[in-house]
C-alpha cells in the first residue's frame, strides 16, 4: 500500500476530475491551509489515546505507538483530516481515572509520535486533536460541571465549578491547544456537544447557575466563546480550530434552533475554522448512530445552518459509503462529511473511492459491537468487520518466506477471511464449498 499511496499523492488533482466523486474528493481551502478532500475522520475514543502503562497515566509520558500506527493506516488511505479521540485539558476533565490528558510538555512529546506517523506518510493527510472535558460524564469521583446535577448515565455527582475555576478551565483548554500545536497537530477540535462539559454549561438541562456563567443564553454560552478566543490567542491564525456544536440536543430543556444559530455566529466571530455537527447528548433516548438510523439521516440539520455562517460546515452520522457522502455534498447539505466507524472498518475507504473500487470497501454495518461496546467495557475499540482496527501493531499480515498450498473448506465469512488473508501473505489458496458459487448476499 505504501508504494501505491505515494504514487497517488502526486496524482490526486488529475484523478479527482476523472472519477466518480468530484465533490467528495475536491480540496477545501481554509485560507492558511488546504484539506486534500472533504472527508473528516470523526473523533472516536478507541482506548489507544492512553499512554501504555499505568505509570504513564499517573505521571505523564509513555508511548503512543499503537495510536500512531492506527492513524498512519488512515493517512495511507488518504483521509483528508483526522480527529483523535478525546483528550482532557485537565485532570478533572478526564473520562476515567488515568485516562488521556494533555497538560505537560512530556505528554506533548509522546503525541509527536502520532503526528509524525501521519505526516511522514506523505499523502497530505492532516490530524487534529480533540480536546474533551467530560464534565459530569466522567467516571471518577473528581467530576465537575456547571451545576451539581448528576447525569443519569454516570456514577458520580459532580461538584459545581466556582467562577474562578471556570476561568482556569478556559485557560486549561488554551494551554492544551498550545501543547497540541507543539506536538505537531494541525489543529484541535473543541468538543462542545454530546452532553460534555461545554454542553452542560450551554443547556438549562444542567446549568442552574445564577452568576455570570448562568441564566441568560449569552451567559451560558460564554464558556464556549471564551475557550475559542483564548485558544486562538495562544495558537495564532494558522492553526485549525474545529468546534463540535450540538445542533440537536434531543432532550428536554435543550437549546432552540435560534439559540444554536446565535452560538454558531458567535463561534465564527471568536475564531473557529470549521463547525462540526453534534447530534444528541449521550443520555438522549433517540437513536443517532445505530443501524435503524437512515443513511445521512441528520444532514438536514447541518443544511439548516448553511447561510447563517461563512465558515465550512461538517455533517455527520450514518454516512458510510461514497455515494451517500457525494450526494450530501452535491445537494449542498455540508462542505465536509464526517465518518468515524466507516474508517474503523476500512482505513482505505477514501483511497478505494479515488480508484473507483467502492465495491471493495469493507462497509461499516453500524453494529457497535466491537467499537462502542468495547469502549464501554474498558477495552480497546476494534471492529467486527475489521479486526485489524486498533490492532495494527499486533495483527500484521507479512509476506511469507515459505509459500504453501492451502485448502480452505467452507466459503462462509470465516472461510473467506482465512482464504484472502492467506492469499495476501503469498500462499496458493484453493477455496472449497458445497455450492457451485459463492453467494455473499442472500
């Protein structure tokens, strides 16, 4: 793959005019930098963000070799922009004890392994680090939030941040972004949706404050705009800032559409480069990513915001194949499409679209069994249809030095996987089955 991707890196401009997905593969000029295509790999916590070893989690440092290999594979697949899983800006913001944070230069040095791995591939892929403060969603007793209101999906009641601590949290976000830049990231994504800390301040569902951080919508959204302003001051003009904006809260006392538009405009004025679409809090009861959700079922929400701001908008949720992504962009619903699980299922998703090999894409089936379910169990995320995902440093199909004739009996999913893997390794494979032909879909 590495030789082929090197060739394609220089041919992308010519290919985009000839192939099937002109909107999807069109570059996006951000002013100070250009994304090579309109595909954003959305943030997904895989468990690879945590430095290897408990001592690293306690004191910082530690290696991120697995995370580097994971994103290198997606860079080899020509993803335009990747976003890491959530990294906390301080200890209180961690999603769990010893979970990933970025508060020191030693931790930043560990992340250099990740950014170098992506940039050294040479395909032009870029990578942003997501800054996520879990707020009341944290699985540890030191959680904080806008108010002392316990989440129905979390085991601990949070403490309400004092006004001075709110300002310190804003500064922690800015310091985290500056460290991300030092680590070689092309930008950061500020997680302001899905019910995490910033969302908890914005929404009356959690925010019961009566000081300058509560009450009016302007007060409740101040933390979001101040974070962006302070980050922009710290990192300068030539650094990507994505804000993941909750466009549908999907719960009682969520924001109105007019309030969402108001915040989007304020974020643009504060210095955001792109706005990414967030759909639903984690505690919401409406399905947003499961198999029952129609393809691109929420792109209409992003489309509603078009025309209200003058920066690119990213849409998301249940976009798993190039035809769907192309249609969303062609209809003007968004400027960029975000996919997380589809690129877990197939790191070469974009490359196959570029080469007209969409029939070879290993399609995400939205089962959530090895990605989300693993994460909830405290395991590294992987993929039911791609066990290599998250295991790039362990499962390596090397070319064999001892070619054999191999018979595989049975052309079911396991037999087909065994046969293709053996063939990729250089063996001569014969596949036997009781049927006259292999039927993939009945």
